[in-house]
C-alpha cells in the first residue's frame, strides 16, 4: 500500500510503499523469535530490494533503500502458549521509497532477509523475504494545475499635467514726455487792475503832473 493513501486509492508519482509480510518459522524451532523481541531487534540486510511491475506495460522497476517500519500499528509479533509466533497476528512491514510513472503496479519479487533476535538469546537469525509478496497499487497521473489567466493590469490613465499658463510679461509703460505748456504772452489789455481800478492813461497823466510840479519847485529854489 502507498503511505498516506487510502487502500484502493491511486497514489502520487513519488512517495513510499509499505510492504508487509508474515515471517514463517517452524513451531518449536530454535529459530523462533525471542519472546522479548522488540522492533529495535529487527533490521534488513543490505541487499534488500523489491521489484515492481507495471501491469499495463510490463515494465519493471527495482526499488532499494528499504527500512523496517517502526510503527507498532504495522510491525508487531504475538506468541502462543508455547512461545511460538502466531502467524495470523504477526506482521513485519517495510518502507521503501519510489518514483514511478502513472499506471497499475504489482510487487513481483523481493530479495534480502530480516535479521532478528532468536529464542537462543544473543543469536541473530534471518527470515528470507517472500518472493510471492502480493501488493498491488495504482499511480495516478498528476492533476494539471490550470495556469491562471493573467489578470490584465489596467493601464493607468495618464494624469493630465496642466500646462502652466504663461505669466504675462508686463509691457513697460512708455514714459510720457510731457508736452510743454506754452507760455502765454500777456496782452497789454490784460494787466491786472491796481489801486482803485484806475486806467493806465490816468496813471500816465498823474505821473506827468508830478514831474511838472517837481520841476517848478526846483526852479523856485534857484531864484
């Protein structure tokens, strides 16, 4: 059976097989396992291997690198009142890694031995792995993981950068050249009036009279 897979269900293309068998030892023989045997007293010879055959194609594959399954659920031994093992309640399970193509398979051959502690105490004996180990299993084709469709990355709308309105360069105001104010030539008739608003002719008459009086006075002093 395939480790981690329900019996009868197909397994992955790589994993571990658990191959179990019942050791056959004659009753009353000195080669019977010690009643005090534990899982740690079991080991496999270096030449242990299993041959699996693809029953669809006939191709065979030899698997190596096996180890004893130390899980007491799968490797265990029970004895009767005579200290002989009870075959119906004794099991040795072996784990072995595999990498196989999809298809239907069967374990068709086994080589090697199981070393164990015998009834003699310190003596180590071997039990040959059975050549008629029957273990069938199926390797399923791996499920293809659909490639997720790429999520379209929305194209970012360009951020419109407003063009800065040009700052108007003020046109230099022309320096106004003041227009010369014409100097008005006063009109003789436009003189301001003085005194009691006497007319100019009157002023001239007064002046002439004053001069005549002055001349008369001077003349009198010389007499």
